[in-house]
């Protein structure tokens, strides 16, 4: 496997860091050198969360502007904001369902139109894979597994160094038995959504 830089962007409460850790653990299970880090995060629900996973022997977890091979976007505006990190020819796997910030909820700010966000993503990415992670997570049984829906999609694209079975094995190995079945279902729904 060659080197790969993955940039993850979302907001607090979406499971972005759980997804980061799971990708890293699965890489280690497959004997892939991995470095990961949280660039900027807010513990409170709704704050910006950005993290990185670098595969193949990188020494630093930092991803500079124009370096990410793949951008995993857990929230549309955060995906938009993070496009600067995507390299030319990179891919974006993103959730189309917004988590509105307080300013938008109170009417003080306006959330960008989804068509505008999609247009910007399509302009920057060689491949764009969009899916409704929260809606699919509900089908799996809980919106809390929307992050795993997104991972199911990422693990199923041609650009991924992993397979859906790698994700399922990782869920079985690294998640509590109580939540394994629902997360496996979520992963499969994410995979199906981009095929």
C-alpha cells in the first residue's frame, strides 16, 4: 500500500474522533504504519472538529493545505471549509445533512445552499461521494452511528486502502459488543449508498 493522507472534518457530537481512532486501529491491525492527530477540536457539541490519519510511514500527523488525498466530511459546511486541504485529484466523501450552528438556529446567520456547497466540492475534488448519513443511520437504528455510515462509504470507494470487510472486522474487534450489530448495519448502508 502506498502513502495516504486522510483529513476528517465535522462538528462536536458527530463521532469524528471515534472515526479517526477506528481508521487508525484498523490500519494497525493490517500492519500499516499510521500516524493520527486531532488538529483542532471543541469538546462541546457543535464545535469544529478536525483530525487526520496518515498512512504509510508519515512521521507527523499534520496535513498542510493541498496535501490530503481524501477528505471525509461529516458536516457540509465543515467539508466546504476543509476543501483547502484537499490535493488536486483528491476525493471527498461527505454527509449532505447539516448540523446547524447556533447562529443559524437563531436566525442571525444564514447556512449556505446545498447546491453551492456541492458545486464547490465538485470543483475541487476529482471524485465526490455524497450521502445522507443521518437518514441512513436512522435506518440502522440510531443517528449516533452516522459516522460509521460515512466510514462504510469511505471503505467502499476505489481510492480507499481498505475494504468494507476491514471496517466490519474493526467494528467487531474494537467496539463494544452491545453496539457492534447496529454499527455493522450502518457500515453496510453507507457502502450501498455510494454504489
